[in-house]
C-alpha cells in the first residue's frame, strides 16, 4: 500500500480549463485524462490524501460515477468546490471509498510532521523543527514564491498526476528550515535560528531528554 497526495482536479468543471490554462478540449476530455493520470499511479489498495476540489460536478449521480472510477481510498480535506460532498450520505460514501478529514490535518511520515490543508499557510506548527506543509487551491500560481518545506500538490503544479508521500518527503526534507517568521528577519538570521534548534535537539538527545 502506497500513500499519495494530490488536489484540484475539479472534475466536471468546464470553467477551470480556461482559468488554469489546461490543455483539454472540453470537460469530458479533461475528466478522462485526469482519471487516467490518477489511475496510472494509484492502485486500488492505495490511499490518497486529497487536499480539496476533487470535483465540481453538482449532479450527484454524475459525481458518484466519476468518483467511483478513481482507484484507492480517498481521505479528503474538502475545498471550496467540494461543499456538497460534506452532505454525501453514509450510504453513498463507502461506494466511492471516501472519508472526510478536518480542514487542517497532520500526517506523520518518517518521523516528520506533514500538515495538510486546502489553502496554503504562511506558518504552521513545528516549522522550526522541520515540519512540512502541503496545500492546493492556488493552481501553481505560488510556486515561484513558496516557502521552504512547503508544496502545492495540486494537479496544475504536478503534471496532472498524484505524488507519493515518500517522493514529496524526499524532496522537501532536503530544503533549509526557514519558517516565514524567521525568513522576514533575513535569511542569515533564519539559518542561525535553524542551526541553534538542531544543536539544542542533538544535545538534548545525548542527555536523554
């Protein structure tokens, strides 16, 4: 079983093609390509942490048909286009293997806290200790100015494919620990703060604290 992360498919949303400059002819073409991309990496036994806006189709029957075609169990943080899924009755929810998460959810991976939300945060718990933050919603518009150890996992930023948690962790864990509240003081001071924290952690570990 592999865990994946993704966001912002907007299945059934014709308007997103122009808004996000997607290379699809129409909404049906987009739906088919995004479902194929999802299923090309996600197996039925896998888990997908979805950070919102999975579907914009307001016809519940059509929405369920699209969702049932997606492989894996989906753990969804509802986005602003997923409001009707919050009211999906318990009879239908198991058929699409969908569970709802709170707006801010912590995933633990390789002794690292990974904070998940639909909207990007400027600060998050544990950022001075190397915690990561993953988000969606912004459709690749913030990546040039993103904070270290954070990432837009939405399809418009990731070639329309979900990414494995391990792939994301290996990329972000190499980045410097420069939280936003330290960055605004200046990069040099931020790096010193990070270095001080790492030294303190090592000393405490040696002392058995």
